[in-house]
């Protein structure tokens, strides 16, 4: 199938929730880890609360309350706070490091690898994520995500939705913003990208937050492409 | 074959001359281009002189005589100077842009794609090149170079042999310098990397400069690995 709509030169992807299923991955991993290590906790609650700290922790950097801090380090600080708050006992330094690296081992949604592999045949495909380069690279090696290059937030020293990330990606790719398409399961990410002139593609991930999902069940903006998943996006883009 | 020597976690490659054959690629492309466009020139001399401008042009940035300037733009400025100096007539703006983009279309040496593909199964593989990200990315798409990510000089705002490039790569990969191996056909590049604590691998490209090659016929330092080419390096590293 081909399209008569404009095509991008590069497609940059949100990762957490859009390409990988952080919630199921972390719940599965931590549940198994707790069993092996004999450590008791409400791992589901820990994972949901950990993700809950994600935006507030980045906002502290965004507002200048913290100097530039990589997401790995924000994840670690949030984890320590939650472990203390939830009275989880017996975790060693090595355990905390291993748990934090769990974000490097997130599993892709079923369509992600196939969809990206198709898109890569015609377009530059890269993550444009708040994850740091090493996190995204280790995730890609582990999960088989076939990125052409990895655009982590530490390259820009800024988190989305700072303009430095979206425009920095276009600059490094030597493309006009309108030649780059942001693809995400999050309307807010797309709105920020669209405001800066990027093309946009939405696909819903309605189980990202499990029973706690409150929005992003459907496209709420005038995005260039709305797909059911990444394979459907590839189909709509003619690859 | 396995090795009992220490293994790196990531291997970063010099590109121009080490992974791709810039001289033959550009001579072939420009000779065909001149014939098609009916433009007369000594294309071999132009290519050799163009590469001759490479180090001096970066040194102007290195010394602070120029602000940060991407390699694409240095290539373009050098080309304009040489075209004028060699009295090549009839080139349009589009021709000059096309010729400069010739550096995005360089062809790999015969062992490069196979060797990198093998190395990628066990190690992170990335270019660590003076090329800008877009140049390296377009080259990779065109030539089938299977990089895990692309470390271009514009990420660091510095050219090799500035320490910011080698140490910046280790930082983005979240590895110690000693876990990263610089691989190149240039002893000078390896010396700079080794001085900063990186591992090193050498393989000669004795025809890189054609009849003008004056050095780098063999390893001149105590490098961790000395291979005949990238496939042999993969073999020595056990993949």
C-alpha cells in the first residue's frame, strides 16, 4: 500500500510505552527477582510508583532544581526513595544496581521489532527518548530493536518536551523539522513535536499503564498518521 | 577461535580509510559525474587534494581559528577552494552540493560489512569518526554498515584527536575507557585513544592513499589487537 500524503525522511520514536512495555517487563522481572532473592514486596505497586516518579524527577532537571542528570541516575534515586518508603528490606547495592538496569531490559510490544525492521528499509529510524544513550543501546541489543542510530537525552542534555530534543534531533540528522516524524503513543509528546514543525504519528498502547491508564487511548490531535501499531504505520507509509 | 586477552564491551571505529575506501569511491564517482556533466578536470588530483585539505581544515577548528564547523561544511569550503585553484569550470551550486555529499556515499572495503556484522553479535559497534552524524548515517544506510549507534563529531563538538571525542564516547556508552576499543587503520588515532586509556585494534589499509601512501602500512604501537582486516579482528575476538 502506498500513500499520497507527504513522507518523512526520518522517523524518531518515543520508547517507554511506545516501543517497549515497561510495566509488564518490570513487574515480571522484579517478581522473579524477589522470589529468587527471597525479598518480599508489592512489586506491582513498586513498578507503578517508580514510573509515577518519572515525570516529576525529570521536571526537577527541567526547572533547574537539579543539574543535568541521566535517566539511569534519576531512576536509581527514585528507586531508593520508594524502597525506603515501602519498607522493602534486604536489598544490597548490587540489587539496586540490577533493578535500575531493568529499564535496559524492557521488552518490546509484539509489533515493534517487525514494524521498525520494515520502516528501516526506507526511512532512518531512531529513538528520541528521555532514556540515556547507554540505556537505549543496551535495550536495543537485548530486544533486537534495529535502530539506525540512538538519540538519547544525554546527547542533548535536555529532556522532552524541551525543544532542544526535537530540534536537536533534526539538526543531527541534517533535516528540516518537517522532514522528521515523531512517532509515539503519547499525544503530549506529539503536540510538543508538532508545535516545533515536526511531522507526527500516533499509535495507541492502551495497556501501557495497566488498570491505571487514564488517557492516550486514542489520538487527540491532528496528527499526520494515526495507526493501530508500528506495523500498521509501516503499512500506511508504504513499506 | 577464542582469545585469552581482555575483551572490550564496545568497539568504536575510525571510518574514513579504515571502514570505507574514500579515494577509490570518490575518484570513481567524480570521474563518472564529470563525464555525464561534460566537465573536464583532473578528478584524481582533485580527490587527493580534497583529502589533503582534511586535516588542515579540522586543525583550524581545533585551534579555535574557526568556531565548531561540521565536516560537511569543511568539505564544501575545501572543495570550493580547490575548484577555483584548479580552474574547474561549469559547476553549479547543485553540482557542488552533490559532490560534497559524495562523502556520504563512500564504499566499504570488502571485509567491512561482514566483519562489523560478526562483531555486532557480541559487541556494541559504532563509528567514532570526524564525520558528522548525518554523513555517517547516510553512509551506513547506503553501504549497509550495521552500526548499533552513530558517534559523529558533532555530538561532541570536537574532532579527533581531542580527548572529548574518545572520552565522550565512553561516557555516552556508560563504559570505562578501558572497556572501549578504538579500531582504526591509523596509528595516530590509536595512540591518542591509548593515551586516554582505551583499548586499541589496528588493521592496515595499505592502498588508502593509492600511490601516495607514506605510512600506516603496519602497526607502530603496542596495540591490543593487530589484525589483517575487520573480519580477521572478529575472528581474533572469537566471533
